[in-house]
C-alpha cells in the first residue's frame, strides 16, 4: 500500500500532502462502511459472548437465541454506532497511517515512505492507532451497550429499556457519568489497538509482499482481498483477550461500579478462568476475514480512483 503516489515536487509539497490525506481519509471511511455491513451480525454475537459467556453455548446458540428474541434486526443491533465508529476510526486511521509512515521514514533516515519495510509500516500502523482510538472508544461504547441490552435486562437491570437509540444511550451516559463516561475503556482500547494494528498492517503488508512478489504492478483485487482478510485475522488473534476485558468494562462498569483494566482482568482470572477471555473468538475470526477483506478492497478501490482523479485535475 503506497501512501505517496501523488507528485511530491518541492513547490507542491503542502498541497500534495493535504490532497493525499483527504484521499486516505475518504478511502478509509468507505472501507469502514464496507466492514460494518459485511460483519455486523458476527460482531453482535462476539460482544454478547464476551460479556455474558455463561449465557451461550457458542456462536450459533447466541445467534439463534438473539434472532428468536429480537428477530433479524437483533443481529444488527448497534449498527448505527458501529457505522459511526468504523467510518470515524478508519478515516482517522488511514489518514494518520500515511502521516505516520512519513514520521517513521524521517526518523529512520529513509528518503521516501514507499521504501519502508513491512515491519516499519506495521510500526506506523501502531502509531496511527493512538489517534483513531480517540474516535473509536465513545462510539464503540455505545455500540456494545446497545448490543447487550437484552442480557442486561435478564440479569435484573430494570433501568435498561427494551428499545434504545444511540442518542438515548449517549444521553444516559452523560447524565449519569458526564462526558468522561463516553471514554470509559479508553486505556483498554489503546491496549488493544496499538499492538493490534501492528499485526493488522503488518499482516496486510506482508501478505501483499508475498502474493505480489513476482510483479511490479500494484496488488490486484484478489490479492488485496486475501491480504485484508489476513490482516484482520492477525489483529484479532493477537489482541482478543484485551478486547474481551474492554467489552466488559464498557458494558458492566458504570458510575460508581467501575473498574480499570488490570482489576477487571484479575477478576475474570479468579472467578471464570483464563479461557473465558476467548469467548466469542470463533465468530470474531470468521467475521474478521470477509469484513476486513471488504474494508481493504473498498479502501484501495476508492483510493486509486481518487488518486487518478486528482492527477487528472492537476
């Protein structure tokens, strides 16, 4: 993935950087849309199984019981905040990814970001995740709470309405916890995103290198699709336990009943065991391949079209 295809002659450096950043941001947003619509039912099952592992025997049990209670739309609970989360996160992530590649290249004394190794590109992905997490955390918090409303009511929480909108959840959080409540789980999000995106971009770039090693042309649609799926699978396999703790913090920790990452992790170890942290892994990995394949395919197609258009206008 080359983030520096725009002409970088000295007299056009600033405008070229701005154009490339806008292209990366728009392309990332389109990738986020494709990612959500291709994988939301799997994400709903993942969050339910992470937060309430004793309620479900597995993915199919969770999906069938969710369908019986809320119908097909139940599998798409949280789609609007998920869409906002993924569009916002990926727009910032891919915009910052190009910028962070330039930072890594400069710090390593490399003249051009296209000359970075796969490891260096993965490092740039980790740096970009610091910024994208600030967008992701509040929207993912709302998504997780909407996805687990039924389970919270089963546990006796009568304050949870049967139907909530993203805006009503946001209003409730601000009323009870203030604006900082929207960032509950931010440290856990960073713990997941920073190492996770090292493996995400590292897996994607390495897969592209292997599949495209005998060609000087940009990777084709099939290669991008496979590499995107590999990157998504690498992300979740690397950081899934962290995500499990984050989901619990965001769903179950409210107001005075709040706990940090370490205390939540130790509580799970003591009361439920280590393997509870992997509840819902199967639907997550199954979801990761097609959803991230769709993400990168949409990203690359949008980016190449916008880059060609910007060149024709210059």
